């Protein structure tokens, strides 16, 4: 994630001359985006305890699909603008997790758990945007993010190989997020682009263990420039 943000920061500072050539306009402008993306959970992102042996075991939820959107309101003249954004995102996935033992270097599968994970989150933050040309802009945003997640047991009581015993669990995470992206703007106001988002979300699911989502979320965006002066 740090590499992506550093690259975009370099882009912000590498083209001041090109950005200065864009025409000055009145304020404000409003962009809206719809998102579709994915986050690859780490191999040891889900840590739980084997209730049969007491051993600590590690697993993951694979790749989580995400959908959502955001709106940005920006002020300024010329290429550089500042403002704020707000939006929401969610994820849903049914998954079979094969836990492995977390000690003694063992990689053998100890437990298999069927579960359904889903989450909903909202966020708001400040935005800095720069137009590289009439048709291309870069932006970076950051602020507080609140996410609530649920983990549902999908009938593991019928599986004698299961050693993680839990019911339906839920927990919230309130952390800072960062997001950076590039967006292409057509003459008719339609936009598309890509962005990367990062937040260190931690969820404590009681008997189901702890889940940490600290990998980058990669997003494709499509939207519109709603208010152009």
C-alpha cells in the first residue's frame, strides 16, 4: 500500500507545469463514484482457537468482493482543489476456511469451517485533487472510517472435523483510512478510473477468533462530474 501511495504522491508533484496549463474554473465541483473491487485477505488474517485441543490456528477468508461508492465536493480554481468526500462500502462472501496450526511450523490442515462474512462501512475525509489535464485528475483522501462486520456459522455443528465453535458473531472497527486514485473525465461528464484504499480493520468475533483486514482494497470506479461551472 505504501508503494502505491508514494507513486501517486510522485505523480502529484511531477507535473506542476502541466497542471498549471489547465483552465481556471469557478467553485465548487462535485464528483460521484460507484465502486467495484476486491481485497485479498492475508494467509494469517483470521486467528482462532481449536476448542478440541486449545491450539491456536490460522486461516483466511480468501478474496473478499466489495461494492460501494462515494461523493466528493471540491473547491478551488485552476488545477488544484481541496474538499471532502463521504460514502459507504460493503462486502459479502460465503467461504470454507481451512485452518492450519500456528505453532511448531506445521502447515497441516487442522480445522475446516464454513462461514458467511458480510460487512457494511461508512467513511468521510478530506480530499486533495489535481487536474493533470482537462481529461485526467489525480486525488488522495483520508479520514475516519466506521465498519461493522458479521460472521455467521454455516452449520459447523454437523462437521466433526470442526474445532472452532461459534454462533453468529459481530464487531465494529473505527479506524483511519487512506485512498488515492486516478480518474478520466469525458466531455459528457462521465468518469471512470481506479483507486486503492487502505484501512487497518480489526474485528473480534468472540469464540470465532479475531479477523484482521489490513491489505489494500483495489477498486474500479465509474461515475460522473455532476456540477461543472
